C-alpha cells in the first residue's frame, strides 16, 4: 500500500518528467476528489507543468464542466471507461493542457452494485493529438485505501506514458 511519502515521491518524478518533456497536465477527478491535483501542486514550481484540475463529483458536474454526454452516463454510468474517456477528452478541450487524466470510481462504503463492487475505479488518459486510452481496476481496502491506490495508479501511468 502506498503511503503519503510514496505518493509524494511518485508525484515528484511525474513533475520532473512533465517538465523535461514540455508536457502540461490537467486532471479530471471524481472519486479522488482532487487528490491527484493536490499531490502534484504540493511540488514547488508545479505551475510550469500543471495547468488545472477539475473535480466533478456529480453527474451534472461531469456534464457541465467536462462535456460528458448524458447518453453516456445513462448507458454506462459514472464509473465506466466510456465516461472517464469523455472526462479526459473534455478536460483537454477545456484547458491549455497537453495531457489529461480522469478518474471515477466507487470508493465506498456505499454505491456498489453487483457488476461494480466497492473498489471499482475507471481511469483514462488523453494526449493532444495522441488519442485516449483507459482501463478499469479493482482495489481492496477501505475508502481511503481505494482512493490512495487510484492516485498511485494514475500517477504511475503518467510516468509510463512519459517514459
């Protein structure tokens, strides 16, 4: 399990690689409530590679702020690869970023369904001119553990993208 110190170290590496690559990151977060943006902006000088973060906790916020289509939410739900792909694409369209990440999940304790149990989190990343990719993961643990693991996974994927 990642600790705050681990997340800080990952975030520092992400910042260094974003800066070196001239990439500007934007985030679109739901279940993590801005945690990714927080660990990134804790780093001095992050304004050179972090542009903004959207916290879109409700479906209405996802639609209004990121342009997620109502049809997508109705057909697939807020916790789906389809929704996070639209969140990431919308974050790029509504910012000056060149790379966006999006997260939506069920951290618990409520909100779970048989096909989307507690710990289900969907992720997407979108690069300017580089398409959108996504994945769905399941994490164990309580609400904080699920959220912490989601933050770590998305930051590690940004590192992979920049490698």
